[in-house]
């Protein structure tokens, strides 16, 4: 059942069956809980590792570090035009197969075969072992038994996913109703890509928390608006248009359809000159009809829908016909790598390029403001001086995320009675 407007009685939180008491963030401070998450979540769910545009022709490949899932993968378009993935490991002595100067750095390229730089073993694009240096020195070696270890791979709307769980449901089924609601969006038309990457000193869930509520926006981002507009936003506060939850996934629909704003005095001079800003270029390209799942409330001031596909992949679709993605890749219980990519229809001229680049740098400033709070939050919640924190109704997706993580861990352990790490039962 979809939830398009705020419930007439009660709250979003209660409407989705979530508890309303203060929450405890032990799941974001415990090294032991993080180790459980690695096996219970990151080795059992579908993880988005890239897009098909990164594999433009046969032989194209890229690598992806999946530290939280305890592996690294090699993704390739084979000679049959099929997207495949493998553990990025040579079958001889376990050396990482594809890397350049630094083994922990991701890479990409085009080739016809993969050659291990340690002893020269070679593999074709289907993962078959094709050459062994001094093969007659081995004992009854059957090369057909030593191909690359495959990783289950599928593609949804041009997004390449992998899972280490052979029993995981099909990808499209996993994406659920929220994924189905945006199928058909022309992601493939938006190939102008700008990417940021940062190493962040906080638990991976805390950055997601920052991006699934807009309660902070009038305060944290006050200086991004004109002084008069900032005062107005703080006096009225903020409330989203709609929320929805489907299994482990969730979304929030927000106002912000200012393209252009009715009052040009609301925005900065550079925004007026380039007709662009945080919400993207004001002159939206024609990309055809949008999927029915967008703007579920049908609100005329709709600006964007933010989808969190559990565990760590977000898609934000903006009214001016562009989108961005967020990825949160854990590296420890209190560190992670944050990646964001902004996608546009390729600009037709220099002015359109400048419109897009203004949106990109404006977003970077907002992202820095959001990320700037995370290490301070991590530092203090790790002290344990205060353990219970109240959340408002606009933070409903935070409650759902942390409850979902705890449930995955409990299920992996065989039920709540086997949970060995202290976490709050509050949702």
C-alpha cells in the first residue's frame, strides 16, 4: 500500500508502525556490531557497484572495493556482451588480479584477457583460466577447475548490482515497489557525470541519516540562501510532502520545484545569471513522460524524490530532469567512503555546461556542510555520556534504517535471543 499524504491522524512514524521513544545509537559505535553487519547485511544484500555506461564495449571492465563485504570485485562486459563479475583474485596464490600501482585503488580499462602480475596466469573475459606459466611443473592441473570465482550479477535500469548471497531474491524483486515505481526513468539519457568521493570519520549510517531528513536544512544550510529567505525558512521550518516504506527500502518526497523560483530575489546573483543552482538547471531538458512513482503526493511544488535502497544506495530524482546517486561504503565501525555522482543530459553548448557545473559546485558546498557534522556526532556518541536521543516525525526514515539493520543482524544470528551485541530495542 502506498502512502501519499500525511495521515489525517497521528504521524508518519506511527503510520508505518515504528516506535516513537528515543533511540540508542549503539549500532553506530560498536566494532562488534559492525562485524556482524558485514556478514548479515553486506554479504547478503544486492549492492550497486556502478552503471553500464562504465562498460561501453566488449572487454570494458572496472574494479570495486567492497571492504564491508570482505572482498573486491572485477566487473566486465564479456565478448557475448554480457555483464559479469568475479572476485578480483587469481586462483594460483590469491594475488589481487587487476590493479595498477596501488592494490587498494580501483581501476578501469579495456582488455581481451586478465593477466596476474605475480606469476602470469591468464583468464579470458568469461573467467576461464587460459594460460599457466610453466604448466608442466604442476601436478595434474586441470585448468577448467581454476577459473575466476564468479559473483552473482544483475542489471536494473542500467545500474549494475552484485550480491554474495546465492539465495538472495532476484534483483528486480529485491528493488520492490519503490524500484518498480521509477522503472522507465531515462537514466540512460543522462550520461554527463560528475563525481565526488570523500573518506568520512563516521559510521556509514550516520551519513545516510543526514540525507533522509530535511529537518536540518533551514539551520545547517541557512547561509546558502539570501538572508531574508534564510530567516523565512527558519521561521516556518520544514516538512516533507510524503514518505513511503517498502520492506528494507524507503523514500521521502520533497518540495523545492524552483525552476525558476517565483521570486528571483530568493537566490544568489550567480544563480540568476546562469539560471541554475542546487536544484539543477532551471531550463529542464525534454526527457519525455516521467514514471508514475515520482511525486506521489501530486504536489505542484514538488522538487525531488529521495530513494534509499537498502543498505547503502540512494537515488535522488530532481524535477528539472537530472538525478544523483549516493553510496556509503563502510570501512570500519566509525569510518566509511562516501561517493556521490550527479548525472545530466549532455550539454549542447558552453552555457548549458556552465549551468550544470554551477549545480555541481553548489551541491558540493551543501554536501560539505552535511558531512562537516558527522565526525562531531561520531565523536560524542562514542563517549556514551548520553545514550538516548529523541527523533521527530521528519526523522522517520532514520528510525526505519536503524531498525532494519538491527533486524538483519538478529535474523543472521538466528533471532533476537542470540544477539550478542547490546543494541536498543527502540525503533
